[in-house]
């Protein structure tokens, strides 16, 4: 990061203060949601890839930066992280990861011509994930979707740790 980027980052302020001061139960909710996605039914890498793609789809810099950082910290190669935006033709993903990425796109992208998650897509997902894993994948999407309005409206500071990413 260049000096000017660092200075610009330090000058960033969120639109709103930390919501936890108004809703202390958010920590409990966030913890429970995280625990639900860490039940071992699907790899944490898949959770991270799906949540990164969700952040990209909705245009959330905060979530895109956060999920990218978490994937890096978990040891994911840069090629895989970078290629999430173009996963359809990238050679870096397993079939199970591809269907998970397709599912999050289906859920978050309006389809004026039909059902968002058609039976055919559900059948392909079911070929890779059992019921618990499909629910875990659904909870991973729900977890990121819970925080998307927070990121888009409150604008926490990208790259800052939760709790330190809001104005005081």
C-alpha cells in the first residue's frame, strides 16, 4: 500500500458509529451465525469464497476486502481469491465450489424470467452437498446477507477489524 493510500485509509470514517453500542446483542447473533457456518459440514474455504462472491455481487467494498483478507489469512492462493469474480471460467475451483458460487449468484441476482434457484441447480448442489451441508451453505449466505445492509448503509472502514471499523 502506498503512503497516500495509507493516509487516505486512515482518514476514512464510517457513516454511522458501531451498531453494537445500540444493539449489544449483535455480537451474540454474529457469534451464533459464525458457529453455524463452522459446523464442519462444508470447508471454511467454501464459506469464505461464497461470502466473498456475495460481497462482490452487492458491491460492498467492506465485505470484499474483509473476506479477501480472511481467505489470505487462511492460506488461500491469490489466484483463487482473485478469480472468484470470474469463477465460471477460472480453473481454480472444484465442482462443489463452483456450484456453491453459482448458488450465491442465483440467490443474490434477480431473475425476471423465472425462479432464482431452479430445481436443476438445486439438484446439482445436492449432488455435492448433503442436507446439513446445503443448510450450512445457506447459513453462510444468510450470515453475509445479514451484514450487507450494515456495510452498505453504515459504511464500516474496509480493512479495519470489527469493533475498530466505525467512527467513535
